[in-house]
């Protein structure tokens, strides 16, 4: 058993390239391969929401913090729509990064069940801003939760024809 002060060294996650121009796809693969130090074998398919653009998904495994490195590598191309997840692991919260042109990069801490968690200090700052000046609490909480990013990316997340499907299976007994 681990001592209570220790943290996981490795984790896993998923990179979702929701929309990429075809010319950019090899560069995206190179960036992922370079960051992961392993081949990123992406299977590109058409993105019905964005005709002429492609989408791909890949799982990854690596040191804790790899999700942030992947998001940083991908945000260099402002025409991409993507998400990167990092699973929670012992002593480390999960993360989700979303990038949408025009909105930029959003990062959220994610619980084991997938909920975005907003920390106490962030909530206190939102309340203080609302009291002291100009901020609309609902708008600030929506920003902290990544609502605009989710609203924009939701149509891209839909599988549609040609999308990869992962069948989950659970054996009982």
C-alpha cells in the first residue's frame, strides 16, 4: 500500500481531434507523437459538422501531466477543435482541456464521474467579483464550467456516420 503522501506516476486519457483541415492532420500526428514519445496512429474520418475537415481520436498513456502537454502542443494551431482528457489517478484529479477557435483553451478539473469541479477559491473569487464590481455570477460560473466550449463542441462530439465506436462490455458472474 502506498504512503498517504504519494501520488500516481502514470495515467491515461484520450485526445479528441473534433475538426482539423486535412493539410494539418500530419502535423497534428507529429505533435502528438513528439509529446507522447510514441507513434500516434490516428484514423482520420470526415467531420459532418465541418465539411472538408477531418476528425480522429486516440487513447494515450503517460506520466501525470501529459494531458496538459498534449493540449499545449495542439493549441499552436488555432483552426483545430479538440479536447484532451486525463483520467484521475491516485492523489491526482482528472483534467479536461477544450479548444475552440475564437474561445481559446479552457481547462477544468474533472471528478471520477466526469463532473467539472470548481474549487473553493475560484468560487470565492467569482462571488467577490460580483459583489465588488461588474461580474454576473451565472456568467462567471458558466465560464468556470466551460459551458461555451461544451455548447460549441457538442455537435462535434456526436458520432455520426463513419465515427469510431467503442463497445463497452461487462461480464457478469
